[in-house]
């Protein structure tokens, strides 16, 4: 394997370890929120951990973009393209149309 791919793989493994910790903390906070009268405090923790999770996914995609593709997406719409690519990766190619349809329905 090419050296740069080994570096990218190592960085991704570290990010995945960090993501597992973030997910664990979010799940723990959610469990505490369900069993507490002060659930808003725990839900804030869940929200922050979800934000950290998304940030971790962004870092993984940046590692791939810079290490494999040797370019980083830019422009004002790069987050939208990143979100679409992430959704397709996890849920398949038809998911973005379903989300747009659902969002339109909710706004009506």
C-alpha cells in the first residue's frame, strides 16, 4: 500500500475511535435525560456530542479528500455537498430526494 494511504488509514482509525467515544457519551447522556427531571441539561450534552460526531465525519472526509483525492472541496456550497455525500454513504442514493420531499411536506 502507498505510504500516503497508510497515513490516511491511520488518521481515519483514530477518528473512528474518537467517534465511538462521542457516540457512547451521547447515548449515556440520552439515558440520563430519560430518567431525570433535569433532562434539558442532558439533552444539551446529547446535542453537543452529535455536533462533535458530525465534526468527526467532516474530518474523516477531509482526510480522504486531501490524502487520496489531493484536493479539498471549497466554495459556499461545500457543506451541502458534504451532507449529501454523507447521507448517500449511510442510507443509499435515493435518500436525498426523500429528505427534500419530507422537508417540503413539513413546511407546507
